[in-house]
C-alpha cells in the first residue's frame, strides 16, 4: 500500500488469479475435481475469524505504518497423507482432503514439510473447481524445505495428492493457513452500488474511481513497462499483506529475476515467511471488468533494502526462480543520474487497492529537499484533466521518466481520487544506487555487478536478444574499433555519417572523462544518417553508435 502522510483511506482488496493456471507449475489436470467426488472428501474445519473485526481495525488504524493488510495467518497441523480420504487404483494412491476456514474470502496454505516422491503430483482447487493450481512436485520445495501457495478463492480448498504405484507416500504437513478477510474475489455477479463500482475489477477494489486501466490509450506508449509491473503478497508474522513492484534489468542483462519495491513493504512485525509475486493482472479492454487472469511466482529473497528513516525506502527482491516466458516479462530500464530539479515526468504504473493494473500520468515531477532530499515529488492532474493518482496497495510501484526508465518507487503520499491535489513521494533511484554503502543496502552491487559505471540502462524484453552495452571507458579505449567518420567536423550541432542502413541504433555522447552527457535513439536508413547533438560547450567529444551487431565510435569536435 501507499504510505499516507496527509489523508488516510481504506482499500478493501488485493488481487489473485482468475480461473487460470497461475503459480509456476508443471501442467496437467487433477483427477478428482468433480462435485461427486468432492461430496465424499473429509473436511478439516479450521476455526474462522471475525472478518469485520479486522476490517474495522483497518479503518481505525493509523495509516502509513506498513503495507496493506489482507489476511490473518492461523497455526494448524494437518497431515495430508494421514488425514485424507485414500483412493487406490492401478496408477497408484490418491489422497484427497478439504481444508476449510469459515467465512474466509480467500485462503493460502503453508507446508512446513514438503517431501514428494518421484512422479507424485499435487493440485489445489476451490469449491467450484474453476480455480486450479498445479501440478506441483518435489522440485517445487523451497530452500528451507517449506512450500506455500498463492491465494485461492473462497473458504474451502481441496488438496489432491497423487502418488505413483510402488512409491512411498512422502511427507506433506500443513502448518499455517492464511485466512483472507478482504473480499479479493468479488465477482461480476456481486451487487454493486453503481455502474462505476462494477468496473473496479473482479478481484480487487481500488478505493477511488478515477484510476485508468493500463489497457486504455493512456498506456499505449508504455506497453513494455506495463508488463514489468507486478503485485506482491507478503506473509509476515500473523498476517499477509500486499504491495506493488517492478521487474528490473541489470547491466549483465542476464534476466536475473530482480523486483524493485519499497522497504516499508517488508518492515513488519514478526518473521518474514514468504513472498508471492503476481504478473499480468489487467483488464482486456479499457472499460472492461474481466481480465485475462494472472500468473505468479512463489518465493523471493531480499537482496538489498534502504529504510525510509534517513534512506530512500527501496527494497530489492530476487524471485526464487526464473520468470517463465509465458508470463511475457519485461525487465525495465533505469536512470541513476543526479538529474536536475526539473525531472522529465513519465508515468506511474501500479495496483491500487489490489485492483487491476492502472497507469497514472504525473503533471510534473521534482526533486525533494530537506528531509525528503532522497525522494521525488509527483504532482497529478486534477478535475476533468484527471490522468490518475495512487492509493494504498500502490506502494513500491515504479515511477518512470519520459525516457521510460525507472527513477523511483512509491513511498508515501496524500493523493487520492477525492484529493487529486495531493502529492506523492517516490524514493529516488539516484539515492538508492549507493544507498547505505553496504552491499545489502544499495542497488549498485546487484544491478551493476561488474561496476561498469553505466548511469542509464534500457529495458529488456523476454523474447529479445540483449543489446550489448558499452561503458564510458570502453568508449574511450575502443574508439578505433568500427571507426565512425563524422562530418562536418568541427560541427555546430548536426552530425552526419556514413554507415549501412542497419535500422534502430542507440547513440551516446561522452566527454573525454567518460561521462555520458547526451543519449538517444535513431534509425539508420539509406537516406537518413544524421544526429542533432544540440548545444554543447566547446570541446572534443566521443560519439558512440550502437546497433544490434556492431558498435561505431568517432571523435566529434565542437
């Protein structure tokens, strides 16, 4: 959630998957997902909780102390092998059980012991049978020997465990149940107070109604970056919570599954017990209320974090496994430069209140000062000019500049649909880069592991070949390789050159100290081979052109 420092409001939902295989799994279909079989499955009833009590607490609690709370963790001990209904056939032995937590709006199961023999499969599904997770097998165990599921709708979860003939049954023990008390699976058939209310999303509910779905025209220039934004479920202590974040690129461009979010999303009482990261949760149409479903990755480790108390409130996670191509991930680029006070405004992309993914276009962005010097201020359009704001559940979401690179992540703010004049604070990427100076308190060690010195990094698509980067020192040392002849030289700003029609190329202009002072993108055609370098101080510069296959370097004199 967004930490609120002026106005407070409650968000009533987060999101999970819709009628789709979501959590990373191995495919296949359960054998016993039918109403006839379910009727004979033993129900292991767990005492429910008073949902309204926790909803009331959320209304009355002081906002800004942590991420949006969505569920309560309850201790239990359920032995799947010992307490299930058992069926045997030529294929093997099948264990079936139903776990119920009265009045839960959703549930997730945590296994303290997760030992499956070779060939065994595990499925989870809801009462309707429309929502199915699996199959899972022994390879899905976490490093600490545990396993946990993403959220599953309703107050009853069916567990189906299939063990091949001739194999020992293994060991599966459920030690915690997350009882969801916020109505995150509110379906289209539910009653709404207004037509606008029905368009807020089937699985989440933003508090305000001014938000803009990313599928709308406002998102047309941001299609890649939109795919990088995720929602994050956090299990800690006695509760579960929700924030936003973004998959982010590194200078090796090796698709390490890093996710940038906010420090306060994990600044919680009790032991952190796990993360679930959700992808592709957005509508199919601009005004639609039914999305294509989402996919998720269970498990993540904290690589670095920097508190909001004297820091920039960032959190860097590494997911427990690579992101499947079927999730269509985009690894967003970033800009760590110490930009001027007037920052080029781009877009914020987020999951307010756990709703479908939204886009917000800032009116302006500026650097903070004083106690907020490590933050950026975002100001939004108001009234009929509305282009979105943020709210609880948006915390940790990225702020992009006009060049489509991340420059910060959401910390706090007073903006709301009924208070568009509010201002939001984003932790500066520039401040997070060196952070506290320790490896676990900075982004530099993880996002630039080879210490290239790159200040601005482009994004990487899941299906694209990485575009090689050239460091400032490379530009100086290797200027004779693939020599670029430019004319006129000296120049007054427009530089011409002769190279093949190679298509899209990135260009960078370095001073002789290796500092990149200008960069952009051009298209190399047979008739258009020129770049406007703009007004620069008199002196000598290094111009670098980089295509997918070659790098050209030349000297430019003003």
